[in-house]
C-alpha cells in the first residue's frame, strides 16, 4: 500500500494507511471505454504485503500470519507464484503438466482464501522437476525475464512488505525455492530504480516503487512455543532480526490461526496433504511463524524491546505505527558497504533519513555499537522537510580485541525534537586480516557472488563450506586464502582435520598477498579410518567438522569447515551377463553387497521388516546390472501402467548414476525409477529429474527391468540392465557417482512415507556431489563415447494464464494483466467482449478488438467450466462459438483472455444470458 498520512483503522495504538485516489488519467468504472469494470484495463489493485514463491503451497507455512494481518489490520496480501507446480506429484488423479497446473492453482486459491487472500499472480514459468540447483532453475526460467515480471507486478500493486523464501543453497534446499528468494530480493532492490526495466516506465506508464522491507520465511535457531514464542526464539546468529507471529491467536470465528492454516494446507490434496493432522489444541504448544529480516528502508522495532515481540512487529514502521514512532512514510536507510570488518580498523556507514508528508524537526542519529567500539560523525541531521532526505556518513572503529568470527549488530536510533523515534540496524562480521576456506561447491560460489552483487552480503556465510570425501579414500582440495586487510600479508595456512582424517602437508605458506586478493594452496585429505560412519550417520548430521587456521601480521583467523563421507564400492565384472529376471542366482553378482537401507527423508523404519534394503551391482560388456532386495511389510498403491511416473507416490527403487562423478545438478545424470508392480501386474520404469525424463521405453530404450514380489507379502526384488550408452556421457571407471534409493509407501492414497538409500542426506536425490563413488575395475568405455554430457532435454509444458479462467477472472477484478506480462495497449486491444449468450449446446461470445489476436474464451458457472475454445480473431467485431459440455446453471459468466500476439493481454468478463 502506498504510504499516506490518512489513518483508516486503528488497533491497539497502531494505524493502517490507505491510498485515497487512483493515479491520474484513469477513467471512472462504467465509462464505456477502458478502463471498465468488465475488463482488466484500469487502476491496478493496491496491496500491502506480497509473498513471492516458486510453487503453489510455498506460502502455506505463513498463512496464519497473513490471515492475522488481514483480519486484525485489514491488510491486503497477494501471492506471486512463479510456477503452477506442474512438475510435482498428483495424489488425486493421473493429470500432469498443464492439467495438473489447473488443479494446483485451484488448490492454492482455496488454500490462501482461508487467510483472506484473493490475489495470486501466476507467472507461467515451468515447474520442470525437483532440483537443488539454482543455476539450472535460473537458466530454465530465464532469470531476467522472470525478474522483470516480478518487478512489473510490484510496480503495479505497490506492496510495502515482501516475504520470500531462503535464497541460499542450503543442503537439500529446492533450487526453485532458492531462485524464488533471489528473484524477490533482486526485485526489492530494482523495482524502485527507474533505470531497471525502463520499458515498463516508458511504454507502460508504470512508476518506480520501492517496497519498504523484505523478509525470508523461517529462521535459523531454536524456536519456542506458546504466546511468548517470539521473545523465546534463540537465533543462531544473534545479529539477525527475527520476528515471530504466534499461531495461537484467535481468528474472528474463534478458531486459532494455526487451525485455519492447517485447514488451508489440507486443500493441497494433489500433494498428499489432505491427511495432515490437527494442530495442538493447547495454546502453549502452538508456535510462531518466524520471519527473518533481510533489509528495511523504513524504521523497524528495536531488538530487545517489547515492540519487537508482537504479532504486528514485522509491519511496524512500514504499514503500522505506534505512539511515539516516526510517522509512516518515513524512510530510514542504514547502509554499511563492508560486511567484513577488522578489529581496530575503521569503516564507514551512511544514515539516510527521508521525511514523509510532514517535517521531521531537528532530527539526530545515534549509533549503537558494542562496548569498546567507537563512532565519529553522525549526530545532528537537522530538520528534514517533507519529501526530502538527509544523509550522514559515520566512521565506526571496532575494538582492537573484538572477537574474531563474530557477527555483530550495529544500530542507529533516530530521534526528533518532538519526541518521535525510529531504529534500523545492519550486521557485520568481525574477521581476521586473512582467512582461508576449503574450495566451495560451484553453487555456493555462485550464491556468494550473487549476494555481494545484490547488496545482501550478510547472507553469504549462511552455508557451511562442505566437501565430500570417499570412505577410505583421498582427494586433493584447494584452500582459498583471502586478504581482507589494506596491507600486503604473508603467513601460513594450517588445517585441523577431524579425527579419522589426515591432511598433507600439515601447513602451507602464502606470501605477499595483496590487499583484497586471493590465492590458493593445495592439500590432500585422506579418510584414514574406513570404518567411520558414512552419509548422514556420521559426524554432526553427516558433517565431520574441522577448522583452518591462517596466520597473518595481525592475528590468526579461524574458519569452520566440514567433510562428508560418502560410501564407495568397486563394481566387478560379471563372468557372464546376469539374467534380468528379478532373481539373483549364485555367482551372478560378484563384489560386495551394498546397504541401501539408511534413512534420508520421512518416517524412520520401525524395523528391518518395515523397510530395509540391500543391492548388488555388476557390469558386463557395456552394461550395468543392478539388483535390489527390499524388505517391506505393506504394499503401496498399485498405479496404472500408464501412470508410471512420480515414483515417490508408492513403493519404488530409484537408481542414480553420474557418469563422470562431477555433475553440479542432475540434468547431466541418469536417474531411473522402477515400480515393482502396477495394477496390470508387471513392473514399469521411468526416468525422472535427469538428462531426459519420461516413460522408460521412450527415454531409456534397451533398459530391461524385472521384479519378483513375495506372497505372502514381505517385500520384493527389482533387477535391471542399463546399457551404458544410455548415460549422458562416458563413464569414468575411476570415479562414477552412484546412488540407490528405495521409496516406501504404506498407504493407498498415492503418498510415500519413508525414503532410504545408500548415500543419504536430505534432498540427496538432487545432489550428485553427495552420491556414493563407484569404480569399475577393468572397464574401458568405447573410444567414441563423449566425456562431455549431452544437452539435457528439459520439460517445457507450463499452463498459460490465458488458459486459466480463474486467472482471467482475477485480472478483470484487480486490473493486473496475466502472467506478470504487460497489458495490451488500447490501440491493439480495444474491447475484449461485448456480449455472451447461451442457447442449447453452444454459447455465442461477441468480441471486439482493435487488431488481430487470439481469444481464449470460457463459459463458467458456480460449478466450474462448462465450455471453452481458443481461436484467432481479426480486427473489429467477431463472433466466437463456444461448445458447452452441459447447460450452465445459475449466474454464469463468459470469461475471455485476449492475446495480441506481441506479448500483451487483456482479460474480460461479462454475464452470460441464457435463451
């Protein structure tokens, strides 16, 4: 909501602001020419809060919060959903692709409606499959195009507060979620910049708009329950501003908002959520929705004060103001360009105070720093007149003994002569002059570069540096040495490996490292104890922690790192090709048996009989042979053979192969899943989330599968032969990535409960670097087989908003064009629809347009769509005939989405007359 000084509601001393007049040039509703109440052309709906996510259901964990804000403060929330989730599972039917997108959009609209949300902006990007790769997502979605769509929607709807997802490549974090978070942060930064997407301003008449603040949903730390859950949260990083909104607050109907949020989540039946249990009825067991502040351009509640621990705290200073606070519309921007600071070394910060429609008399800025730190500058800002800004630069010097490696909050308190006050803060990291870190994963390097470029460098350290080491094996790693100081540095780098590991050399020198420069030193790490637990069973949740000490002229810098042990195996050559019959005969599979029964996601197996598994692997000629024996006590859903996809819905075995052992994401790998039975009886197989997903016979011709199922049921065996020619590239016989992942379902509702495997971490199916390592002694790939992976075949089928009557109806209602794209100019669009009449088995829709285009017409009543058609029309008046599947009942409407063929749309809705 654009900031105004006029209060329209008050609750407990807080006021909500409202926009009182539409932008100049908008025609009044019902004027007979656009804009008009029957079209999407006009003044866009003004929103207060916007959630930006990747899929339907991404917002579901914050609906308690959004519902409270709507009910208690009459705040309007919107949701930008980049995809419709067409790549997800479907527990309610066989639909996939765009048809599933329609189902998931309808689920989302019902779900968020329980929190009072009516506006969902689908951007029509494809939900291609589960991946942990943000770079792959950015490529498939076209980052700049998607960012432009989000910027356009923000400029149209003008929300003050943005909420988004975690942008970091945390282990197992969906790459689509990462990209959604980065897009939101970039849009927060760019939407107010007239030089960003200038065509929106020049050609579409939009105005720059900078939201007041942005949060990410969730927080890192120890949560609490009960009414004091906001105050009781213990953040891992004490410099972060974390807010809690208690879900035990009562809604107008007497239910807790936790109960309403759970009812909303159950609307996602296609995702298997309809059976979610009720939340606790004891309010002391209900927790908070947590929000972590990323940035704010307006005053925020001062941490540690009562104002920071209410359900309204995330809104204070942006949409709500309390007694004594700086007036709404005040800008308070506090910027520290250098995230990393050195003890005793001064750095600069700027304070910018912008007055709203009233003056801020004799304002002063007071910096709040830790004991022993000093500040020069700041002080008086003078009287800041309406609409003007005053900026002051201050110098801050950390204490000489400031703890290295600590994150510190630096705050600024602004006060005025008439007693108003406001707070903002930034965090910095106290670092040694020189630090060293083991080589980062490619996606972490890319994330840190993005965080610096997007002015959120404080996010760059939230992913712990981690590398995998083969069990009982070695690898050479680069350690990057960085000089953070302003003078040349020399010293030594000394790793302190964890027990069971060695690193050589014991230390390595670096010399004459220039200010701001980096260099690398090499170490070889060896797992000296091959009996140590691998995967997520080892160390601290799978991480064997250690440190690296780096000396310099000023101090010794210590950084924390981690190794992860992945299992290894040698795949032996079979004396003769195993028979693929679902039975392992004596001598068919030489070599060791693999334990593929470690839990990585879901409910733990209650016993070996509940779910456990072993596997045997061999090669012969140019083919891999794999047999997996699964113990299980309950059979999952028997799917139709034609529905052999989305294998996680039932019992299945996934086989993942990274031919070179170097893939950043699964688009350069081979992943096949085998369902041991179907309704028709025999097993089926498919490829999923890899170099070419789809039905097995089409995407993996020549692959053989067989299964045997015990009777009475105690489990099954699946066996397969995979020609190595099917893989995206030639196998490296010394370093092939391999994983075997059984999925266990004990229900008939197309949902799985347990996932076990060989190399196991959460989200490991999308993390090739965490798969086990296999060697193939004696195997040599054909000389003409390329070592560079073939280009992936990516899914591209996404539902167009032009084919979603719910999206068309919304566009008419809120005057925001479809899919985050521009509205078709009046010169091309004109009227979209002027009349609609149903007679017998057809409806006739009269369309008037200024130029040729394509009409997507729907006839809808209270029960849904009763007819639709897509057809090209010329300039002028056209009659479109819509076949009806049944007679419309009640108050029916005609909905028309019009595509001008040049990137613009207009939507229209009109009552249907029935003759």
